[in-house]
C-alpha cells in the first residue's frame, strides 16, 4: 500500500518524494463532528490531536472539527457518517444503539460503581465487545473511548431525592430506547430530544428536567434554565470516536496509524480532564445558582429491578453480552 509519508500521490507523477515535514496541500481533508462546545475537553484534546496529525503527516491529513452540532443533531450526523458526508464522529454508545443495538450496554442503570471499574471495562472486554458490534455494523471505531461521565439529574421544579420524585416527571433523554426504558421504569415521562435542542426545550418548558454529567451542565450553561441538581449517578456514558469505513480505507496505512495514535492519546488526556471536572465542578455550579443534593442510589436501583428493567435488558442484549457486562462490573445485576 502506498504511504502518506513517501508522498505517493506525487510519486505517481514521478515527482520527487515529499519529505516528512515538508508543507503541501492536504490530500485528505476530513471532518470530525460532535455535540459539545469548543471549550469542552473533548474539543480541546481533539484540537491538539488534529494538529499533531496534520504535522506528522506533513500536511497530508487535515481534519477539521465541527463542534456544537454544527453539522446537525446527533441522530442526523450518524446518517451522514454512514453515507460518508462526514468522515469522523464522536457519539455516545447509547445513542449509537439506534444503529448498533448492543452498543448501549455500558449505559445499563447503576452498572458502574466508579471510574476505575469504567476504564477497566471499556479498555477491556466490554469495550472490545462494543467495538466488535460497531465494526460489524460497518463503521470504524477507535480503540479508546472518550469520557462523558456519570450522569446526574437536573430539574426546574423540585429536587429528585427518592425514586417517587420521578413519578410523572417530564424529563428530556437523548434519543435511545435504553434511556426511555430507564426513565419509564422510574415512572417518569421521558421525551427523546437531541442535545442540540436541550437548552431550548428546558427554556420553553417542554420538559422540566434533563440528565447529564457535570462537565456538560457547565459548558451548556444549564443553570440558566434549571435549578436543582441531584447527584443520581444513574449511568456512565462516553463517546466512541467513529469513522466512515470508506474514508478510513482511503487513508494509507501509515496515515491510519498516525490518526489512530493521536485520537487514542487524545482520549486518554480528555478522560483525565473530564474526570477532574466531574469531581471538581460542584462548587462552581453551586456558585452559578444550582442547588445540589446527594441521593442514595440503592432505592433507585431497587425500583429499576422491581419494574423489570434489568430482566428486560438482559433479554434484549442476550446472555453473552450480559455476562460480559456482569464480569466487567464484578457483580450480578
Ligand atoms: O445528549 C446528551 O445529553 C449528551 C451530550 O450527554 C450525549 O451526547 C449523550
């Protein structure tokens, strides 16, 4: 296969080899999209990664970042990724399950007790299982998942303290059957809304609440349209860095390695950033007006079990996937 470092395109014209480090017009101008604002660590670390990729490929691979749903809402961009309209996309595995059903298994309610368990699972067998499912559906996926975080619940009307507080509660959830099922099991009234429309949905009162990790509450300025923040820690979610298979296959092998290396390194740095934010932001968000409360997760998990949530999803994912999940978390659900 041809090599990006040896200037294969130029070579075909019998021009001299292009040396590493020599500037030239990009051979591959690709796009990467996500739903987060530029100041979120995802985009800070992606910015570093695409710069390193540009430099190390001597300008051959030029990847432009489109943050904040600039290319469309998540479920639309997933379609663009499949058709090749966008080459790379960072997406929650739980939303990805609209295309790859079993990709959402990390989002099962209260599965993960802490970040340690998350990274062991997602860098281990559970992550490998999800990536296998994603590749089976015809997409490329980088090895390291990026962090979104443990999800907490906000409300404009009342704090969520016990499972009963969810009864009839109008809550925005991302577009995914797992999310709808989880909040239906609590007795809430979940509405599937893409992140691009969340702020407006809260502002206009279409819903009374939403759930997200603290780092997202911060960059989305949700204190402007929400009052209470309950530390429900009800699921952990991340972002797989996905690629279009044809666009990926068009890259010479050494370029693929360079791209993967910097994307995966970016993920590891972003994880450290986001973990730090998700643990340190409480004071900051209280200063903005959020009223925090901690919750005991046990009655919430019990409520899910009573509602048949775990039994239903075990059946949906299948015994093999469920066992990988239970092995990863070291307990039965
Ligand atoms: O849509 C959301 O709430 C977000 C930003 O957390 C995800 O991408 C799943």
